């Protein structure tokens, strides 16, 4: 794909530009609100060693400002590396918020709170149903309903929760389903207290089902890697649907392990 400098006033779609970092601005409404420092450091090291694999995506707003749609973590990593420019590509879709959400979900698992806020914003902005949101992100409508339930949590709880990687969606749902703000605050305090009481001295013992589970997972991964979607012809969409169902089943299984 062609690459051009960032000097032209007008950007074209489909072209990767080398854009000055000081000509790009973060989107205050972007889905990801918290950036894990360890993950940023890992990304910085990866870029330093291998370069940037994917350009960031930006839009031009009504004030001719270049707003980052997806790739703020990559942008921050470039800043930390002391670089002046970053490969970037224009998106002209009016629904850039959908692009940002999907990109964040696919590239790195969003915190349940960030995902809930982003979906709720899309629902109110575009008047989407939960079915339409589900089709957008590849999840069932009832899963979307569960996710946006977290938007009922107070701003204080959401801001605290998004900094804690050990809080599952399932655990936060139990808090969000309390009928009052007072009840949700109390439930959240109890949840945090339960997490702090984990017995770190308990010796690690593998479950009897550990080897069986790992074997099944390894076989599934190898089977999926052998799939050639390009050779399936008319059956491609059906297989893609099955793969999305498998992904959803895995996510639900992981969520069900939360306390």
C-alpha cells in the first residue's frame, strides 16, 4: 500500500501517511479509558524490535483536527519511543465510533466497563437495538444486554473497576443487578474485600481435569489453524458463523469463572 508524507492538506482513503505525532489528537470518547502500563511497555518493546505492524486510524473533524479513531496505545508507544511520526490511515465513515469499538475488541480485550460504556453510547447515539449491537460486535443480543447492564454502576465504581484487571464481567454483573445505588456500592465493597482475602500461601495444585482441558484446547487450536476460509466457497459464511459461536462460547466460559 502506498505511503505518503503528512504534508497534504487533504487526506485520501486507502493511503498510509507518515503523520506527525503532534498533528494527532486523542478522542475523549474512545472506548478504552484505562491503559495498563505493563501492556504499554510490552507494546513499546515490540514496536522497537519489530516495527509497527498496523497503522493507526484517524478521522478529520469539523475543525480539521486529526482525531485518533483506533490505535491510541500504538500512538502512546511511539511517543514513549521518542518518535516524531507514525504510520496512519484515514477513515471517513460517519460511524467511526463503531470502528473504534470493533478495533479495540479485536486487538485487545476491552475491560467489561469500557465495553459497556461504549455499547451504551452507540445504542443511544444511533438508536440501536441489542440485536443490532450484537451483530456489530459478533455477540448474542442477550450477551449485549448483560454487558450494558454494567453502565448502571456509578461513575465512581466504574472508574475504580476499570483499573482492576482481576474483575470479571460476571462478578461486576452481580453488583450492577442490585436495585439501588447504595446496594451496588455495598456489593462492590464486598467484592473487593473478597478479592483481597485470597490465600496466597495455598500451594498450587493442578486439577485432575487440567490435562484433559489443555489437550482439548490444543486440539481445537490446531484444528482451527488448518481451516482455509478462502477455499470454502459458498460455505464460507456458515463456517464464519460457527467460529463466532465458538468464540462467544469461550468468552462465556471465561466469564462464568468470575466470582
